C-alpha cells in the first residue's frame, strides 16, 4: 500500500492507495494530528509521496523517513506530463498535482482543473499533455477575510451554503452575494474563455469548496474532491516505474 500526503495552507489531506484504488482518505488540521491518527501504524504502507505548500515541516518529514520510503514532490520531481511553466520553482505542488490528476482522467485532451480552496486555482493541460499554467485568485474565505480586514466596519463572515440570492437586502447578505456570487461568476467566466480557445476542453473541479461550486455552476463539469491525491499517486507510480 502507498500513502499520499498533501499539506495545504489550511488542511492536511492524506489517502491510502492499494494499487490504483484509493482505499481511504483523511483530512487533518495539522501534521501532528496526522501522526497521532495511527494511519501508518494501522495500514501496511511502505511508500509515501508528500507534497507541501508550507515550510518548516522538516521534523515531520524526518519522522516519516524513519518509517517509510518517502518521495518529496518538488520542482525537480519527474512527472508524466511536460511542464512548460516559466517559473517552475515557484509553482505550487498542489497545482501541478491537480494538473497531473486531470490529465490522468482525460489523457491527450484539453483539460482545465479548477481547485476551489484557500485560493481558486486554474490549471490547464493541453491535448499534447503539456502543462501551460493558469490563474490564481482569492478563495471564498479569503474574500470574506479581506472585506473584514481592510474595512473599519464590515463583519467577518464565512461561507453560507444556504444563501443564493443575487440582491442582498442587508450588509451581511450583500457581502455573501458579493463573495459567493462573485466567485461563481468568476469561475463561469474563466470556463467560457477557455471554451472559446479550446471548444473541446474538459473541466474538472476539486478543492475544499468543491461541493458549494458544483451545485451552482451552470457549465458541465466533473467534480472530484480527491483529484490532487490521485495526481500525486500518478506521480509516485511514474517515478517508481522508472526505477524498475
């Protein structure tokens, strides 16, 4: 069995794979909680791939390496698609893993992956299996935090799954409409622009807020909340197969 770990800005996600099948997935608030969970102890895991967008996790990595063969996913790691991004060293591991996951779903196709998390990230792989890049914008909670932080009187709100009105009739509702409907409109707009350039593009949605957006987007999309973990598994297999 293999362990996949994706350390994001707000969550730590892990998954256990047996061959190509994802047997189980987990979400933690910290790497310490992951270690305390007993995942490694309770599963016959021998190999791990780890991707992180945060720093200062060396003690955690050292602990993993005491127990498992660990591949640290970074800009030097071999991947099964061609990376044409201009600044490879600054490219988030989560973005590239999501792109690999989308390409695995639709090989030799134009694929737009939209990761709705702390930031909303757009990542595009063309029909030549080349990663070109995409876009990054504030996620929902970041939009709410910005309105509260950079004004004197606006309250701090969070995502409200039940709110879907266009016209806010109070300050709170106006903020909900602006943040939530604004993000929906942004994503719809990006999808339409990609479709203008690539009419046959496949759109894949993932990330922590995937359920909110999946229910509201008008475009035809495929949603997979575990796409990044599956992309990391593809990368791990690609590197292991090259060793054989």
